[in-house]
C-alpha cells in the first residue's frame, strides 16, 4: 500500500486511497486502457482485484457483496461497451436495494484523443438506474465525490451509484492538501411514538392479524426483533420471495411464501386476515398480494414511506428503523385475547401437506419438488443457495424452507437471468467455510457461464446445479397459460459436463433420480467448483400452479 501520509501522485491513487478509507475489500473488474492509471494504483493497494470475464458478472458480484454485508460493493469497467455492460447490474442493485458502486473510465475530457470513438454519455445513461452518478472533472474533488457516493449507496433505501473517472483526471496531480473524508456514523431515525402506538391500537382491535416479512427485513439484521414479536403476540407470518429466512421457517407460526401474487394457499390466509403488518416490503417486489378498496387494513413498517400504487395503499405507516419499530410493537402491543388464528392455521396445515406431496417422487427426468427436496436435504442449516431466474425459482421460493436470513438469495425485483452464478461466487468468497450452491436454469447459466473460469481461478468452493429443460421454461409455461401454440422457446445446450471440465471445474450429470442427492452431497464435500446437471420434468408446472391450486385453495 502506498504511504497514506504522503501526497497522492495522481487522481487514480487518490481515488484508491478514498476507497481504502471506505473499507473496500474487493473491486470486481474488466479493465480497459482508460483504467490503466487506476489499475496501477490498485496494484499496491490493500484492495483485492477480482478479474471477471464480463462486466455484468462483475456488477452482480459487487451487488451481492452489498446485499450480504450491507457495505458497498465496487466494480470497475472501461468506457463505452464496458460501461454499458454494467446497465443490467445497476438495475439489479437499484431495484433490489443492494449498495453497489460502479466506476467507469473515459477518454480525456480536457483534450480530444480519438474524436468520439467509444464515447457515450455514460453519466446520463446511468441517471435513471442509480441514486447518484457523476463525472469527475477535477482530481481534487475525488474524495468528496467518493464519500457522497458511498453515503447514498448504503443509506436506506440502498442502491447503485456510479462515478466516471476520465483518463486525464486519473493522471492529474491533486493538490497536496486534498482531504479524504472519514465515513460519518449516521444512525437511522426511529419511528415516532405516536405512529407506533397507533399501530398497536390497530393490532389490538384486529381479530385475525397476519405479519408479512419482505426484503427490507432481510437487508438489516432484524431477525431477533421479528422473532420476539411473533413469539410474544402469537401472530402467524408469511414472507415475500426476498424476505425468506428472516425468521426460521421451521417456526410453528410460519404459513408459507407468497411466490405467486394470488391464488396460492397462503392467499387463503391473507384473504381471511383483517390486518396485515407489512414489515420491510416495497413495491419493487412482485406483489405478494393485492389490496382492494374496503378490504383488509395494512400497516406499512419500513425505513421509508410507502410507494402507493393501485394494489398497495396502506392505511397506516410506521416509518423508521425496522428493528426498533418491531421491537417496540413486541414490547408494547402484547398478546390480545380477542385474536383468533384458527382459520389462519388451517391454511398452514394445508400448505405443509401440499409441500410434502411428491417431494420424494422418483420419476425421471426429475420433477421440481424432488429437486427442491434433495437440495434442502444436502444443504446444512447455514448453507447458502443462490438462485438464478426461471421456473424453478417459484418452486424453491414455495418449497424450500430457509432457516436463516440471506441463506436463500434470489432476485424478485429486477428478476434478471444470469445472476445466480456470480451471486454464488460472491457468497463463496465471503464465507469460504459455508456450503454454497448456485441453482441455475440452463438458460440463465449460459448468460454468465464464462465466470466458471473466474470461480476456478479464485479456488472457490461452489456447487453449480444446472436444471436443464433445453428451453426458456417459465416463458413456455406462460405461453401455454395464455393459450398460445408452443413456439420459439426451445434451444440446444452444450455438453455441460465437458463444458465445466474445459474450465477446470468438475462436471457431473444425473441420469437417475436416486443419484441426485448423493451426487450433490459428494460435490459439496469435495470442495472446488462442481457443475451438476439434472434434467427436469416441468409438466408439474401446469398440474400444480394451473390446476391443483385453482381447485384446492377454493376449498379451504
């Protein structure tokens, strides 16, 4: 590391010192020639460079770092096509509430070097996708802009920020007295006592209250406060897809996951509730239920006020630190004799029975219920699964019980394909002693499959489970739901075993259903990067989601 007490020799070195000051551990990058001064400053830094094979994957890894740690993940690209490859990752972090900084290079701005070759207005491009985006035009302003970007990226609601460092500014010598700003210790405000007491009054007046846990509760460590509230009041709870695991889903009060927006078993409980305490949800997630005028009341408990839309318009809002709000309600609302959870718990019985059906079915290709069951059986309590986006995500959200927060990483905000493998890589880097499995469809896996080389190079311990139907399966399901002819969604895949081995990973293919569990167990135990391909039978999609739910949920 360069002597932090000596003046920075150029803007790039000052930038690196500002990042070190923020506690940055990694920079995920695909550098270009406009980043060379930055790269040279990084060479002698305490920050580890992680060289990726695609900027999108670098952005997904930075966003997942932010999601898992609460600190800002950092990624680097060159100008033009490198910066545009960050766009999906920026949207992923912004919608998903993940603190992430993108740094992109640029040609010199004080003199023309190559006309307009590769030059885009990247700052303007990033404006609708970020909380903050700036071009740095003077080396002396770097520390202030870095500090402001980090502050905005990490404060509620977290998201993406972007700084553009032109080549000549990176080479520019800053003034010797340029000051690096230490991070401030900002505390999130608590909700007002009046607002909290009004929430307690509504809770006491309700007959059939229900708690919903969303992504905001997963971002901050509020598990203990929520567990306290659930235990003290006895109120049953369910989760959104991104709220899985905040409270151990083996808890007797857990009713299920709202993987669908309507028509599932858990919606029978929602329909019977007269009050929903909505903890940590915002409208970027696919709606877990729809509000209707004159229907049940909803209390919005979150760091920020609700974004009202036609299906979400809460009658009361408790705005402030979620953990403090929930703890207040646990301590002051109390257990109410007039609460009746009988009909809500009937739903739990139906959900539990439904999720056990066909979980050990041995037909081949393997049905989704069996895949989820076997993955849960082989993963330890603190093991982490990261999901790409596809049909299997619904099955895992509904059928896979999460035992701790951030042990099921899925994206139900942007819901981008291609994120599962980079997210699993990041989880493995951060927690090398934990078992990590990336669960990907064949379509999503191929969108960033080149990162297998990165995973092998980094000596990660990671199992990649590829669920193979040789098609964009979720869209095929939707196509059939709409009554359209099966058309345009099938493709051919490479030999995934050979493909994995070409990168230096271990490749295995499941050819009998009874081999799935031992294959996964052996891969997890062996260490290193393993790719396991399993053919899937998605005929269960129509039977369960289109036929069975429509028939059975009406009977509860």
